[in-house]
C-alpha cells in the first residue's frame, strides 16, 4: 500500500467549502418596562420583563428596516436570514415583531441561545440598593465589577466567547444548511451590554476600549459586513459619525475602515493597541537580523496544505 496524493478538486468526499455570512447583525431588544421604570425589577424577574407598546412598535419598524437592508430595497432576490435570540421575554418579543417583515422563504432557522442573555444583576432588585451598586460600578470599572449575586461584564465576555466558538462551528460545518448561491445573514437579538461585549471579543478590543463604548438604543443595529478581502467591518454599513457616537476611538475607527478591504488574516500594523499599547518602545528589527524575507503567511500555508488529501491505494 502506498499513499496517493489527490487534489481537493478531484476528491469526491471532500468537505464542502465554507461560505461565510454576508452580514452578522447585532440588535438590541425594543424598549422594555424596565427601561421605562426601573422599579419594575423589584417585582418582576429580569428575564420576564416585557416590552412596552413603544417597544413593540420599535421592533416592527426594525423588521421593516432589516428587510430593506437584506433585500437591497428589493433588488436582491438571493438572501436568507438565520436568527439567534436571547431567552429573555423582551428579546423573544422583539424577534416576534421583527419576524412580521419576513416570509418563511427567507428564514432558514432560529435558535434560542442562553449565552447571549442579559448581564445578570441578581434576582429581585431593591431599587435604592441598585443605585448605590451602580455608582460603585462606575468607580470600580464597568468591565470587572461584579454585581452582588450577579455577573460582571467579564463573566458575560466568557460566555459570549463560548457562543462565538459554537457560531463558527455552525458556519464551518454548514449546520445552518445554507445554500452557497444565497446571501446568508445572521441576526443576533440580544441586549446592550452583551452586544458591546460581542464586538469587543470579535474585534479584539481592550478592556479600556470597552469602558468607553456606549449602549445601543432600543432596536438599534450594529451591522458587521463581510469585506472584499474576507474580514468583517462596521465601516461598510455605518458612517464614521455613527461609530464616534458609539464610543469608538479614532484608532478603532481607522481599523474598521482598514478591515473593509483587508485580506483575511492580514496584520494591521497601523493599529497602535496591538503593540504600542502593551510596550513602551520596540525597535523595528534586531541589529543582527540575517533574514529580511518575511515568512510565508500562516493562513496561506494552511490553505495550500488543505488542498492535498492523502488516500490509500
């Protein structure tokens, strides 16, 4: 028996080519009774807090806007959508109202995902106590401060990281049953802090950068769109003015613009927090460097190796 080398093109049992979603859209739930009156949390568990009438209207309007975006105002017939939704009542109700703008043909699936739920602030909340607790959080820092009997943003970061790993497995193994001839769009209906944590994890922002991020408004979207080189960027759909309002620094905005056309896996040397934020001063090279030629890009090496399949003859 000797090994036989076949190219990926002529191997009948090769793994299907992974097709990335065109967009990953984060949307916060509509206005809830808790947003309107914080005293709601003293009598109603957080996960049961419902939408207000205004919240229902916001969600229906968001569905219309999303339909226009995904269909390119009706000019693109080849699009589908897959939903992930927090198990909280206000997120489920937001999904239901958004869904009124879509037909069954367009929705290829929906999944309730517990890991994208709201930050846990404890059980029934005592209003006066929560005011003191939140003031303490502002002094301590929003990312690491853990609510008594609840979570910190760092805890949310850990479970969102786990969700992202599952999301990529779903995409890589085609568990979403997506047809490559169609534009796939993932819509994640969640909560304000959870969305900020998701973006922080995805774009590798630092804890300091997270602290400056502002909460999205009710039913406001953050659209991550796939750039021509294979990277996702907020700058394709959103303006610089919008990103400034969200709390992104000039360096973060510059990185988003770079991602819009960057090749996947490419290194952005102009992002200061990648190196300069961690080191005082780094020389460009060693004095005794003997090799000026860069090593082959790791992604290119992996890609070239993946096209070779070893079989036995």
